[in-house]
C-alpha cells in the first residue's frame, strides 16, 4: 500500500492506495489562513505538520502498517524561511498573497532574461518576489534566512530531516531554469540568494529520504521511503492520468486551474500562462491559473447565509444559467491568468429589486466559468489545442456547474471515479512508482469514467452576452481599483 499526503491551503489530506490503484482510505485535517493586512495571506508552518499527523493518524492503523512508500503533494509557491536551526523565522507567505507586486518588476529589471530563463512572467504569487519583499521590508529576517522551502517540503523536513524538492513545485519559485530543470544562479542572485539556500532537486518519483524513527513509530509503520512528490496541480494531473502531450485537466479547488501536459517546454509569459515542469522526467506543462474558484462558492454561501456548497449549487440550479442580469467577478484574491493583477477584487454587478439569492448563486457559477474562459483563451493563443479536460477537485461534484463550464469553455468535460480525491492520489502514485519500479504509464492511468458533459451550443449562446459584459466589467473595475 502507498500513502499520499497533500498539504493544501484549506486542509491536509492523506490517502492510502492499493497496488491496483484503488483508494482504500482517506482523511483530512483542516487548516486556516491568516490575512493580517490587505493582500496578505499567511499560514503557520507548524500547522501543516500538525495537520499531516492528524490526517494520517485518522486512517485505520492496519492500513497504515502496510504502507511501503509515501509521496508528498502540496500548495505551490509558499515561502517558508528557515534560520540556522531550521525553524521558521516568520509565518509562511502563501501562493495567493499579493503584497510583492512591486518586487516583481524589480526582479525582472535585475535579471532581464528572467522570462527567458523561467518561462514565466514574474507574479506576486511566485516565491522569489516574496523573498524580495522580505529583503526590503524585513531585512533582519532576510539576513537570518539560511533555507527557503515550499510548504510540502517543510513537511518533508519534519518527517525525514531532509531538505529536498521536486521539479514541478520548484518551477513555481521563479528560481528554476525550467527548460534545464536546474536552479538558476542568475535568478537566485536577483533576490540576493544562492543555491546554498535551496533544497536538493529531484524528479517526482525519486526517493528523498526515509521517515524519522519517531514519526514511523507514531504512525505505526516502517521507516519507509518518502519520494519527492509534486506540486498540487502536477500531482492532481497524475491522479487522473494526465501525462501525455496534449492531455488536460480542470481543477476546481480553492483556486481553479486548466492544466495541459506538454512533451516540450512551451512558455507563453506574455499572457500570464504558467509553463512548469511536470512531475515526471522529460515532461512539462502549461497552466492557466485563477486564484478563486471553489473558494467563491464557500465565500458566497457564507455571505448569503446559505448552509453550505451543496445547498448553494442547488440554488444556482434552481435559478438556471443565464437566468438574470446579475454578474459576478470572482477576483476575491486578485487574478493571475491572463491579467496578472493582484489588486483587482471581486464584485457583484447588475443587482436589482428582482435579484434573489438563487440568481446571485447562478451568477457566481457563471463568473468563475467566465474567468476560466479567459484562461483557456490564453492557452489556445499559445497554440495549445484543448478539446477535453478531466475534472478534479471539490467543484467536480456539481454537474450543473459542469454544464456551464463545458459550454463556456467549449470543451468536453470528463468526470472520473474518485476525481475529488485530488493531488494526494498523485502523491500516492509517485510513491508506488518508487516502491515497485513500475512505469508511469502503468501506474498513472485514468480512473473509470463516471460522467461526460458535452458543450451545449444553445447554453453557450445564451451566456455569451454575459461574458461580453464580464470582460467589460473587468476593464471598468480595473480602472478604478485602489
């Protein structure tokens, strides 16, 4: 059996799989995010470790005892700054933190080849600008920094004592030469760092260490190997068998991602498309990234006093798509693709006396779909053909939302059994590859299909005028933002 651990933003999830690929058990432990100032988003690194222990220990001990290897996945980009004693010097700055916009321009000025080296435009969500911000605003913390780790890699340090990372997660730091799959001395120098501050690099299925004795005893398992793993999106893609050139995935988690695997490195930084390493050797991927997806459902449900996401989806379906003039811009934490705009914020527009909670719920689902349509347009402008996407994440539970998304994006959506398991499944699959020596094509297979949604041309036509208003609304609100 194999254990996958996903260090997410809202929770840490653990899954155990059989050699057949079947998910035998899963459990999660919740996390909270601190937002002490506008644009800031932070977590306490120790909370990730505590939640990982709780998630794993919540699984039956008999299954834990049979685990042969562990794979890690996790939220990308988070900056965990460690001192000489390997303890965090400050709270971790997360992927959806927007404070370092000015530092992005400074990095690109300091290293004019930045986009050529990394294949990406500098964005506040990436790790390097966060360090540039700390260097400027918290110089004592920066001077004391001896290591910088990503969230899942801090958990790895706690579990194994090793400082290591994988290519897919490290590609999101803005310190990696993504084509060469190696740290870039020039990009590190642009933020006052060198390779000594970085963890060792590994491909996803490579072993990075073994469980510490005390952790193994606590978890009731042998000192099994821990593999490099993957960033959450690459891990999620492996969980649904997306590794061949042109295969794609739509992830509807806290954030939303359209992910396409590539046999070669195909950057398109001009439109804020992400071009990263995949979790397997010799494969890359492109992504459009939207900072708020299912998180919009959670927020709107709370704001409208709706008990939860299931009831919110039901209200939206009751109203029907394109049922009213209400419009929602889903920029709760800013936006990446295609705008690279950390300052834009969400808005409801077109509300009137006739507006109802149900129609507002419908507008939220439509607004998130319109944002993803902007992203898929950016991917297509780079020459990427996208006809079909596998759907994962909590948002995959709503078929009604799927019909809206399929129609607006113009793609077939494929829903897979266990698709909601997410990145932890990919972590377990990488662990299986390490423990058994099996090939990726044999382990990272597509789960059985449970549903397929085809684009509805009539629905797309009814939604198109609202999408036109959506794009105009972004431009108008962007012009008046603080």
